[in-house]
C-alpha cells in the first residue's frame, strides 16, 4: 500500500523542516513526500532541498491551500494521500495506526489533534468514531494534517475547490465521504499549530464560503431537514461572532437567517444542534480546566 504525503508550504522556512522530519520519522514511513512551495518569498525551498530522503519539491506561484494541495496530489503516486500542513507535526505512530484501518470500503481515516506535542507511545487500543456524511455536513470534523485519504475517493470528489478556500478541507471531506466509509482515531496523533492569520480563523470568509458550500449541498432554498442545518450554520456563526465580541456581525448572521426564510427552523436547529454543541463546548472547557488544576 503506497502512501504519499502532501505538504503545502507558504513562507514556512521556520517550520517546514520539523514537519517533514515528523513524516520521515514514522514507524511506517511514507513512500514519498511532496512539498508544494506555494509562492514563498522566504527560504522555504532551500530548507526543503537540503533534507535527505524521498522528498520532492514542487514550486508554483501562490495560489492558496486548495491549489497547493491539488498540485501536490497531481505530483504524487500513492494509493493513499496523507496531508500535512507545513507548521504541524505528526506523532511517530500516526501513519501506522491509520493504515490499520485503511481497508474495506474505508476512504478516509482521521485522528484527533492537540496544540501540544504528544510524545508518549500511543495506547495499544484506541477507540474510533465512524462518521457518516450527515455528521460531516454539520461541522468540519477533522484538522487537515490528521487526514489520510484514498486517492480514488479524492479523484471522484474532484479535488479541493479553490473557490471555497477557508472551508475547502471541510468540503473535500464531505464529498469524499460519499465514496465510502470515514473513521476517526480518537487519540491526538497530530500537533496542530493554531495560527491567528490562518484561513480557518477568518470568520467572515468561513461564514461566507461555508454558506456557499452548504447551499450546494442542501439546495437554495433548502428544504426538509436541510432547513434546520442551514439555520444551524447561521446560528453557529452568530455565536462565534458573539464570543469574539463582534456584535454587529452576530446580528448580521441573524438577519441573514431571517432573510433566508429560516426563522421557523430555529427551534429545531437549537434543540438538535445548538444546545448539544454548547454542552460539548462547556464539557471540553471544564476538562481543560480540571487538567490545569490537577497539573503539578
């Protein structure tokens, strides 16, 4: 089973070597690593060229994350494609554990992630979560560097859509999920770098492109159960803006919801999606606080 790693990199000279070495250091090493220098103005390409191993460099004008990942996939040959952002790192056992699940009709294997490096050996038994398309439709369930995706599913989905940069990864996982099974290892095999200027941090972009993506999926206007899903999208971002103390944008989300004729779907969306989301968020915050309090 041949595995290729695709690493999009833009001005990543400070982090790309650590990312690549985390892939080279896997207990089941990848067969190749394709790094796409997406219009860097720093020494990213120089850093990549000096790394010894099956590392191939592709250079292009800056096109954004979708264009860079698509270029990397096109230059690769693996049956399975693992994505690794240039500022993230993998636990040494990541690929080995994912490949154990890459069989049958499974087309995507993801993992949990952490903002801190997890260096302890992974538990022998790790719980898994199977995620149908209906669950992926509600939220982007995976950080990109956690995903191992079968090439034929990626091809059938048509690659990453650059018009949706900001939710391009969510859109890909959603479309790929229609090609077969999706499973997540519930253990943090990826150290994720939370960059304030990252594509996924721009609320306006994600709200707008997410609405476009869901419109394609649910129809415009949405019907049936899709109405509550679209109402949930507006409500979720109203909450996000509210937490960011951007009350004007929060009110704009609610106005968009009203204008879209989705006010009648708010009770269902609140009961099915908003309240469980808030409960999970509160539980995670409590868990993190408890860990801090228990730390020596």
